[in-house]
C-alpha cells in the first residue's frame, strides 16, 4: 500500500507531462488561405463604391460575375467585370503584400486590356480563409483609368 501511495505522485506528474504534449493547431499560411475561388463583396473604382454584393442599385452590376480563382500550385483563372476569362499563373510576394497574376491570356490568346498579361494587386487587408481586400497597383483602363479596390470573399 505504501508503494502505491508513493508512486501516485509520480504517475500524476507523468500524466501531466503527456497531456501537455498534445497536438497543436497549425494556422494556414497566407498562400494557403488565398488558394481558392474569390468573388467580389464590395468594389470601388477611384474610391467610389460601384458594387455591393446583393445590392439593388449597383452602378456596375458586372462585378457580380467577377471571379478570381487561385488554385495550387500557381494556376489562376480570372473572370473580369465584362465576363472575359483569362488563365495564367499567380504568385504571392514574400511579405504577403502583393499578388501578381502573370501570363494571362484568354482562349483567343489575347491579354487583358491595358496589360501585357500581368496584373499586380496590392493586398490591403489581412488574408483570411474567407476574406481579403486587394487593390490594383496601376490604374485600370476598363475602370476609366482608376485604381480598383476589391473586397473579396469566399464563398
């Protein structure tokens, strides 16, 4: 009985050590969070809101069809506001502040208007599994030469 009483504290300490070594949840990287299909929640052109998902009076309703599909490892499909679809590659900068779409071409082998097949977005919010905000680094010709800011959501 005395051995049992003396061994209980050792057993208890051992159980505490074992329970403290449980698995830890690993947060996804920014690139992993981006790897999905995104739709526009809110669009602004030149600082003016022109679209809100579900809005009744959107100035540019075409943003409802905008889709940015970033798939692993680096393939992108971009459906623009006018319904044109382009495919290419994507890359996230090391500091997670810039998203670059490159080698963009459609089925007719043409590039998006006003680009050489590359569109660079500044990431202006945290990248989460369900939301991110991006902004064109250069004015967009199809937006009247304005900077376009897109609040993207998934789903």
